[in-house]
RNA sequence: GCCUUCUUAGCUCAAUUGGCAGAGCAACUGAUUUGUAAUCAGUAGGUUGUUGGUUCGAUUCCGAUAGAAGGCACCA
């Protein structure tokens, strides 16, 4: 395929490349605008770029359109595309451009801000201010779909007016389009809010927007993760603390959170003293550090806390477990000497690698370095720690990127981006160096020369928010959890209650005595019905017990996602499931095909 | 917070132009005793999110309010 670029040159592009899809999507957004211009002549156009797997166009309609209208617009787009109009690039002077777009205040605003060559792309009688690149004619646009309508601020600024944004997606083949639409469907089916309801994991109430309730099933999942979290922290020589949920305003003034975030903090006045519910755990952790005097020999101190924090998020930001107002950070604060930083960082990378691989989550790391301006702390420490972080990432062998200048004002950081089973990326873990709080709180240790020294402070969270992480896991596994996480691990189905219930009860007691989460379905329903319920709940092992099994003292199990029926002795089954739980075995393949 | 849309039984959804609020699943009762994804019959279940208005009459039309969805803005 051929692509015309901003400078007018025409280049050849491979249709398999992501760049070519970007061009196609961008051209499709123009086609959308062309269709809208014909259907709604008084609509004004804003921005219309390509995005990942699609495109959008921001439009100021005189009267709002509804989802239904997309069908009509899509039809018009196909009609226009079938004309195979040439997309013609033209370069204009600023004054020419201002004349062409004199009726569109949005484009005029953009033109005034452009300092380079101004180009327009024209198809039929639709003209758009655009850098390109674009395909050569609209006939190549065949496999697309308009997806949704949303509001979006002009130029991404909440002070501006909101325009109507139409999202769509465009592909080179019908098959690619179908695959993408299927993926969207699959993501909808796996929505953690839906599965959370179906599997009774958590609930939300209008009486506490953004404050999730954990139901018994979800609590099992959560405690399994927290239990693993504890083991992992023991292994890596952490100490664990719990700091108060509410602390006085003065503390937040010292930490600096009050001036920055007081609008997002829950506050209260008690006995004429102002308090705030903690939005972060760090100040509490620092108070614990300062509770005793530390020798250089005590360092590093690795202090972990599953800390419940509250943040008053904007109502429109709330989203299931992904964005809540009360959540638990798997937080830790590490106080160390400068000479210990190398070891600490590389140990942390091992720690993270273990935590993520248990859940079958691949990831990459992003290093954010010192901002150009407004940073605090010694530039030598900045440079040294950035070098240490970079080297540790390189040594880990993991994919990693650098975001120059994207660090916080108080230190460089590593972010861990997790890839789930549906090719989505989630930022979860973070490791941040902090040169600010130790200073503000005057943290120190006594060095070998008897002098007070400032420790280096690392903030780190691996899963991020437990709530959000569980939301991610629900979707990652499609609700089909591996045995170690599953709320119910084994479901027992006696074929006939009259003859097999006693044997089923015996196995139930035996498994339960070994702390296996087992349920016994002795309902008066047919086996097929109970089997279906067991599969709907995505229970890892469903066991059928009938004459055969009772007489031979065996059991027949079926794994979730498989039709295979396997008969084994009771002992063999216990060994099998105990191994699987102990090793935290993955079932991503099962999860991928889970409905 | 902003734009658009939505809110009907525990869940998923119906209800012609404003005219007696219905179904499936789940629950409960009874029958059935079942060999791998839904056995049959019956019963009960609702101030249509809340609130104010228009109307002889409102689930339906209008306003307010709460919550939710898709986005935007925000995300220490």
C-alpha cells in the first residue's frame, strides 16, 4: 500500500505493520467526518486522530446524536468509500488556511498554533486540516465499525467545552475486524464487575459509591493472595507493620499531602483537632522508623504494610474495583544506606518477578528519570540512583524502556506494566526513590563514624492496590481461577443421593480435614443440572461419585474447561490437588478459553 | 467534576400512541433419585431508584436528586 506523508512524498508501507493500520484508521476518521458533514451540515469538527486499534473524531453537533445514529453514519461512510474518492494533499499558507476554515473556530484555533507547514487533505468536498499521513483514496477503507459515542473536552482541557467523540475501528481485512470485535466481546464477557456478580466475589452499594464490599467468595480469593504476600515478605526479610487509618492534619502538613491533596482527602474534626483519613501509608511508616534510633548496622529496614487508604476520587472516575475510594496498597518502605541501594534494587526485581509469574502475568519495566526542572535533592544521588536502576533493569533481562524526565520531583522510579491474557497492559508495581520525605521528617541513622546520616528511602508497591489487582486477575483468568485462588476448589456430586451420599460425605470430610475448600451438592436435581452449575461457577475440580467410585473407593474428576473424566484413588487425588495448590499452578490456557 | 445514556422482582430482561406491570432463571413447596452443561408441576416475589410536577390517569412526559454505564478531565 502507498501512503502520502506530510511533506507530500509517497512511501510504500507493509499492510502488516502497525504504522499502516494507524494510517488507515486516521483516514477512516476523515471518512467519518466526511459522512457527518453530509448528514449534519452544521456540525463543527475538532480533532480526529488514530489511536491504538482505532480512531475517533471530536465533533461539535448542534443537537446531540445518539448511539442509534451511528448505524446511519456508518452506512453513509460505506457509500462514500465505494466512490473511491482521491485523498488530495495540499499545502497552504497560514492566511489561506485561516480563510478555508473561517467558519470553524476549532480549526482556526489550531491553525493559529501551527508553526510549521500547514497541510490540508481533501476528499470529495470534505477538507480537513491535517498533517497526514493518509492513504491515497477512500476506496481502500472497507472493514470498519463505529463503536461508541462519548464526551471529550476540546483539546483535553476540562476548562473547555465538551465535544461529542465518536470512536471506531478500521482494519485491512474483514477477518481482522471480526477478530478485534470478538476480542472486545470477550473483554466485555470477562468484565470483573459482571464476573464479580456471577461468582459472588464482591458487591457495590449505592450507599457507599467506590467502597467495595467483599463477599465470602471474594474474601477467600483475597486472603489467598494476602497469605502469599506474607510468605513472600517473610522470605525477603521484611518486617510488617500496621499504621493508623486516621492521623492528625499536622502530619499531613509536614508530609506535604495536605497542601496538594486536601480536596481528595476525607477529613474530620474531633475535639477541635483536625484529622484526615490516610491517603497514603508513607507518613505512618516514617513515624514507625523514627520511633527508634537506628544504627547503620540495622539497615536496610524493609517495612511492609497492607495499608488501607482512602481517597475521595471524582464520582465519574469510579470503575468497579479498578478505581475505588478505599483500597489496600501492598506497600513497603525501605530505608537503606547509599551503598546498599544496588543490592536492594536487584533483590526487589527478583521479588517482583516471583510475584508476577505466580499469576502468569508477563510485564515490562519503565524507568522514569529526573525532570528538567523543579526537582529536589542532590543531583549526584539522582545520577547514581538512575544508573543503578538502569543497570538492574538491564541485568534482569526484562523488556524495559526509559521515560526521560518523567520521574517525580522527589526521585526517579521504576513502573511495572503487566500484560494480561487479553493483551492489555496494566500499571501495577512501582519502585520510587524518595529524597523528599526523609528530609521533611528528618529521618536519620547513626553511621559508623557516630554521625547522623540521611537514609535513602524507597517506596514500593508490587501489586499496587489489592482491590484493583483482584479486578485485573478476575479478567485475566476470566473468573476461572487456579486451584490455589479458587473460592471453591472441589465440588462433589453424588450421582444418586440415596446410594452415594454417605460416600460423598466421607470424601467431603476427608478433603475438608486437609483444608481443601470443598462443597457437596446434594440437591435433588439431575447430575447434568448439578454439573452445569459446577461449570458455571468455574470450580477447578468437579467430582462425580456413583456406584463405581464407591465400590472401588475411587473418584472421577473433571477439570474446569475440560471434558475429560479421570478416575483415580482418593489418595492420588489428594496428592494431585495438594501439589497443584502448593505450586500455585497456572491455568492460563483454561482461562483463555473460559466463557 | 463534565458530556451522553441508563435505573422495572434476588439476577437477566419485556410492557404498542400515557390506560389493570409480564417472562425466563434463582428462591420456596411437591413429585422425580437421576452417570457429566438446565426433570416436571405449583407457590410466592413489585409504592417501576428516590422525590416533586403535568394529567381523569404516569414505568411511559417534564424537573430535581442518588446511583450506574461509555468516555473526558483527574489518579500522590
